[in-house]
């Protein structure tokens, strides 16, 4: 009996010592993984495609005096498709707001017509390319979804045209040269991360954007074929361009490592 009592006493002493040792250590538990840290600050590149329409006020004036010959503007228009590429930089100013600057280019063709109703001649007119620089302000409707508005300046390049006699479609002996025109634009869109449907794409995004460009008036001279001399008449051309595009975006500083929380 005495041996049993001594054995139980020894076991109790050992257990107490172990418990005391445990009480001296900090309590710990298994780490819990946190969601990645989203970071909208950084550079990005994008490329995509889109479509658009334009319409233009179209009148005629004297090349020498600038006095209108056909003072009532005729509304003309065109449409087509284009590709777009660009780059930008964003700053995440707070948990909800993002500010950025960007530049992009459009390449393709929004094709329509230009005309001089006084002479009854019409030509094909196409916006071949455009570029834009601007700024945007966005609000994060979700940590990885940005809704934004933007504005800036855009320049456009338009093709030259052979002017045809409207009733017959025969050459008139006149043409217009290619020209540039520019103006302000406003727009907006949504950009979202492509981590959807179980696909992991940390730096990849898609953005869809609408843009309205208010381009300045351009006096397009009617020129004789061969000599390129003016016939004394200019076609007033003031286009308004609406476009919508979808682009794939890659962000260089997106996301962060998974952080263990204890």
C-alpha cells in the first residue's frame, strides 16, 4: 500500500510540473489564412477592341472669305470597328477611391460620308485612327471591382476622299485630302478582376468603357485631281464620336501574399 501511495504521489507531482510549465508559455493556435491584400496602385497595360458611330454637321463655305455658301448644316454619319491599346497608372487614395492617368490609341475604321450638296458631290470619309490622354476617378464597388468616370483630350486622323457625282456615282474631278482634328472626351466604365468561376488570374482584369468625343470643326478643302488646287469651296466637318470598347488589362502590382493571422 505504501508503494502505491508513493507512486501516485510521484505521478501527481510530474503532472503538476508539466501544467505549470505550460502555463508559463504563451497560448497559440493554428494560423488562419487571410484574403490577399488588393492593391490598385501601380502601372497597367491593356488591349482590346470596340465599335463606334460618328455623326457630323456638314456645311459649305468660301475658301477665300470664310462666308458660308450652304449655311444649313446637313447631318452625316458613319460607323465601324477598331482595336485599342494603352497604358496607365493608378493611385489608390483610400479603401474606396482610385485616381489614375492613362493614354491609349485606336486603330481601325469608322466609315461614313462627306458631301457638298451645292455641287451634288459625295465622298467616303473614314476615321482611321485616334489617340487620347486623360485622367479617371474610380470608386471600388467591391475590393476587386472598379467603377469609374474619365475625361481628357483626343486627336483623330481622317482619310482623304474621292468626290463622286451623287446621282451617277461618276468621278467629279475633285477630292479631299486626309486631315486631323481633335477635341475633348468624357466617358466611363467598369473594370474587374478575372478571378471568377474558380480561375486564378491575380493580375488580369477586364474593362468595358463608353466614350463620347467632341471634336472641333475642320474646313476640308475641295481640290482638283492632279493639281491639288482648291476650287474655292471648303466643306465644314464637325464630328461627334461615340465608342464602346472591351479590353483585357494586366496590372503589375496587383494583389499580395496570403497573410497568416494568429
